[in-house]
């Protein structure tokens, strides 16, 4: 099992919208990618909840059967197409992949 975790901190304003609007749009775009790879075992996209400690605004927690399944997701045209938007609205990004 290969776990793929990505966290983003968003800009207060970008692409003509506020942070909350951009977070909802990014979540919807990522949620639509949940079934791009047949090797996807788990795929969760979550916006930080008010009142709970969080240093980032949006997180993707996903599990794939192997590196080939993760690569199928990463290289899929639908996933590639959302990168420019997220790149424009994010302030910071962290990613970690690891085997379990």
C-alpha cells in the first residue's frame, strides 16, 4: 500500500475569489479525481474545520495499491488539468508518499 498525502495553504484572495470560495472549488476538483486510477483504495479531500487546530487549509489523504496506481492518478489528464488552478490559489504545498 502506498499512501499519498498532500496539504495546501491557500492565499486569502486569488483568481478573483476569496479563500473560502477557492477552497470549495479545489475540493470539488479533487473529489472528482477519486476514481481516476483503478488502484485507488482510499481518497479523502478535507477542508480545515473552524475551531480545530490546523496549519494548512486543504488536505488530500489517499491510498493506492502501488506506485503504478499513484502514477496513473498523477498523470491522468483530469488531474493534470486542475494543477494550474491550485497552483494559482495556493500559498504553500507539502507532500509525502510512503509505503506501508
